[in-house]
C-alpha cells in the first residue's frame, strides 16, 4: 500500500516568510508541495491585510500547487493555556470563522480548508465549520471530509518546544515519519516558519521528508475533492 506525505508550515508572516520560502525551494527540488496554514491576525498586532509581501508569496505558492488552510482568526487563547478553537461553543466559533473568512477573501486567499491552532477544535467549532462553508478539517489525529462525513486517521508529527527543539524530539519525528510511510499511512509533518530558521528543526523536517519519500510516500497537500469532476476543488 502506498502512503502519502503532507508537509505543512504555519506562523507565516513578515518576519518568517523568508524562512518558509527557503524551505519551499528545498521541497520543490524534491517534488513536495506545501500546505500553508494562514491566520489573518497574530500576536504583536500582526495583520495579514497589511503584509502585502506575504500575501503575494502565498498567492504565488497556491497558484503553483501549494494549499492554503485557514489557521484560526487571531490565535488568541480563549481560556488560559488553551488554543483559540479548543473550547469554543458553536456560536462563538462561527463568528470567528466568519471574520477570518472575510479577511481571507479580501486578500485573495479564501479557502474551504481549516486547521485549528495547535490542531485542536472543540465540538462546537467542528459543528460550525460546515455552516460557514468549510469542507475539510485537519486536526491532531485525523483529516475529516466535512461534507461526506469521512475521516482518515493520521496523527500530526510536529516539532515541539519552539525554535530550540530538543534533539531527541527531532529524532523521534524522523523515526515516526519513517514508520508511518513504511506502513503505507499518511505522514503529516508540521512545523512553524519560525522553527525553519533553526538548523535542528529544519534538518529534522528534511530528514523526515526524505525518509518518507524513500519508503514510497507520495507527496500531496490537504485538499477537498468534489463529487462532480466538473466542479473546481476548494
């Protein structure tokens, strides 16, 4: 059985876009597209609408085959130490999704794909997604087709600990990617753009990608395919 490889990068903004661009070039040489996780707002008063350079890069990458996923609205913790969508009731989740969707449409990056901050979505957030038009949810343990009710089980492999990730964690990520690829599973590797400026996490990502490719995993992105081939995919 042939597995798949999905590589995602989050935290893309003015200070980190060059790190993501450098990794994109590395992966282009391997034939591996990126799934780009984008939030309209981030800490330190960052606003995507004011960051024209990052907008342009994201649009160019999507035109070249990368995927864009909404990655929250402002990524603010709604409760102490909890990610933005981790505990939200349906009504509040819907309001945040609508606000984020408007911004993404404004900058030409509207998407029907959603990956919550820290990959955690509350039951209320999951219920709100289809009503706002989202068709795919990628969370920490699975990829969900929200229109068909289908789920592909696969855990996200991500480097934890910020840019200074522990070497043992990096090694564990590479080994896990290899095991999953050998079994024909979906290898989902995730990293933040900031971490790509650090040699350890950057090399761990490339090693995980190379090992998955060695075991025959097919590079792809998060995507939703319509039933009717004549209808454009989200």
